[in-house]
C-alpha cells in the first residue's frame, strides 16, 4: 500500500500546485474582459479574439481546478442523505461513486477527446467568428482537465482504500455543514 500512497501523494501535490496556480487565470480573464470593454467604449473598437481569450481563460480555470476541488473534498454531494450515515459508510459511498461514476465518465471523456483534439489541431480549426482564435487550445483544455480529474480520481480511490483498511488516517473527516433542525434555537416572539 505504501507505493500506492506515494503515487497518491505525488498526484495530490501536482493537483494542488495546478489548482492554486490556475486561480490567477480568473484575474487575467477579468483584466482581459475589462481591457476589452474599455477599448470598446473609448476607441469604439472590438475584437472577437479578446472575447474568446476571456472564455478560454475561464474555461481553463474551471477545468484545471476540477481536480483540485475533488482533492479538497469540495465537490457537490447530497448532504441530506450522505450526512446520515457513519463515516465508514460514507467512505464506501465515496469509493463506489469514484469507481462506478467518476472514473468511467472521465475515462470516456479522455477517450473521445483525444481524437477530437488531434483532429482540430491537424486541421488548424479556427473560430467561425471574424477575428476569432484557433480552436484546438480550447479543446485541449478540456482534454487536460479531464486527464487531471482522472488522475485525481485514482488518488482518491487509493486514499479511500487506505483509510478503509487502516493504512491511513482520514485527512478530511466529514463534518456536516448543516445543523439538525432540532438543534436550532428559535427566539421567542415579543408581545
């Protein structure tokens, strides 16, 4: 199990580095958007390439941060049901969810995106908008995002198995974000 946990730590480190680094893409996208708006209003000049660059930056931030979101256990789940189970059952739910849903989906996406990106790259596909950008980098962003998500899925599976077999402490014990309704104190109404 130790070699697998080493692989998992390596994947986690890469994911964390990329996840934190791509946060700067949001700032760049905002600056591109603001610059484009200012140039359009002051000089009455507009460019589809700047608008598409903004979309590429937002798309890259979203796709590259998906693996980081999974690694931080911040992805969406149904807490109403999930929170009712013991931590061991929650680990089983996570493991089965990763194995039966996440991994088949991301692997299928990678399988179909590789020829999709290659075809776009080889043909030199360009945006249909006047002055638009080349398309293959945007498609490549999708591919890289799903590869990163697949790698992080492998890391999460390794960690879940290690936790469930007692080879690793739970790094993120589940703490429900919503208090049960019985614990909520309702102030009394004033006459």
